[in-house]
């Protein structure tokens, strides 16, 4: 009998302090043998069934851990992607990029459902539904109302 699992491992060699997820198969036939099947670097884990990762290749990939599937590109930007956040209440993925945009994605569609221009490159993004706070390269904080994609506060 084999068991599949995923483990999040912090890598000391990574200057960005992002996390790498590795998928292992544990075989229980006599002695336990662990076989690494895949690994992917990412910045966010949601419920443990899916991992989203974004990077300098300008793509966001979705990796379904339970099905053993391969990562699939679900979002794109024009330049590197800095932040990725899954918003389960909306069933949408938010991505922030150095192209000065924030995009909302339905991962079943190839195009964003909404694109929000930012005053500068996205450097940080966090969601606590119904609000999303975005930090930009020009040291501004922008607070968005996720029920109506508009700026609530702009803090220079």
C-alpha cells in the first residue's frame, strides 16, 4: 500500500524565503520507502489540495496535489509575478506583478476576469476577505474592497 503526501520545506539557499513543496510516495511493503515524485517552489498553501506558484517566468502555475497531476499554467503577466493569493470566497486567484497590475483569475478561463492598474510594481499582497491590501514599490499601501473591485484607501 502506498500513501501520497506533501511537505512544505523552507530552503535556506533561497534568498526570497519562499517555500518548496515536495510530493512523496511512501511505500509500506516491509520497510517504509519514500520516493520523491515532484517538487515546486511557491509562496502560498491553501487547503493542501492545490498549490499556486508564480515567478520570474511571468506565469502562475496550479499544481493539483491529490490527483498527482502536473502543474498547469493558469495565469500570465507581462513581467515577473511577485504575489499570488487564492480567494476561496470568490473562487478567484489574485496575482500581483511588477507590470504594475493586479489581476483576478477564474482558473478555468485563459483571460483575467478583471485587471486593476497599480501606481507602481506590486511588492506585497495579502487577503482577509472582504479586503485585500497591496504594497507597491513606491511604498504605498492600497486597500481594495473585494466585493466591488475599487480602492477603499490609498495610503502614501
